C-alpha cells in the first residue's frame, strides 16, 4: 500500500511508520513530534550520501520520547519539494506549516473510505507480521515457534520505532539465566554419563532423563536469545495497538502453539472477538 500525498501544489510520498500526530498525550511535556509537526531542524538533505542520491536524514523524538533516526533515499521530486519547503525558514519553523493531522486524514479518506494515518500504520504493521511469520516459522518445537513469533513481532516494532532503553535489571537477569543454562548443561553431562554406565534394563529411563535435560537446555538458550534480542525493543506496543489479532490467533491455531504463549489472560479477553471468529486459514 503506497500513496502519494499532496502538500499544496507539491506531491510527497509519506514516510511510512512515522506517527502523524500533532497533539501530545496528556501529561507529555517532551519535545516529541510526528510527520505533520516536523520542524526544519529535524531533517537534513543530502544530494548524495553513502552512494545514494537524494537522501533525507531524519532525527527527532517520536512517541514516548524515542529517538527516530533514519536516512531515506527519496524520489528527485520529493527531494526538490522538501528543499523548497525549507527555504526562508529557521530551524524551529514547521517544515509543513500548512499541514495537520486533520488535513492528512481527510486526504487519506479521499483515497480510500475509512483510511486514516493510524489505519495506514496498522495495515503496514499487520502485513509485515504476516509476511515475517511465513518466512520465520520453520521449526517443530513450541519454544522455537515462540522465538519465531517474537522475531516477527520485533520486525514490526523496529519498523514502527518502538524502541526502549534496556531494563535496569537486564544484565542481572541475563546472568541468572546463563547460570541456569550452565547448571542444566552440567546435569545433562551427568545424565549422559549415567546412561553410558546404566544396565540394559535401566537404559530407557536414563535416556528419557537425558532427553528431558537436553530439551530444558534448548528452552533456556532460546529464552536467552529472545531476551537479548528484545533488549532495546518494546514488543507490547505493536502487538496490542497496531497488529490485527486475527493474524496471531490464526498462526497459533495453525502451528498448535497455545494462545496463552502469545496473549495473557487480559489480552485474550481484549481480543476475544478475534479468538472466536478466526479460522486457521485466515489471511490478512
């Protein structure tokens, strides 16, 4: 889904995944902006950068005071128009001084009934999740499937700039998890030795113990990988606000992953409508 947006007599291609908002949430005092409230100081234009032509460099604080920094090659017309919008303006002046979210949403609705900046963002987030799940889900075990789901969700969170500072307890929690992994590996080594020394009639029991131990190690290692990859990414925002829950429900039904592994009790209640109506073959 790609739309050309108009600003006066100029056309611009919307930068996907940047919030449109010009209004701040209650209690928010930080200097946060969205695409409609960008100021001249928030972008730099590079005729050529890193081997690419017509590059726009963005640098500003978005929702929840998360820094958005990106270098985006654009069409020559877009680059030229942005240059015109910056003429005779100071850094603190609005880049799009004749644009606000009301006008943006009005234009989007002229392209498609019901379309808004949030719907546009929700569509891009949801289609990305579905595509990533198709690519990443290639394992049989539940822990590996959950890791694949979180990686797909992470791709969405990165696109939507849902970043976060690493939790203060992150290093300690990783240390604790690595200690558990080391302990479980030691148990596996003991179980392996016991299996070699076991009499024939005890082999089945010892082998079962070893397999359970190996599965435990794998599960803990997947948890460590997942936690490390999520260190600076907030998965909850996109999952609860921008993703069509039917995609996750259908994926769970298709892969036989318990829904409780994706949604907690209150989240399941929130998306009860999706749980009840979604078939395993649902496609967004």
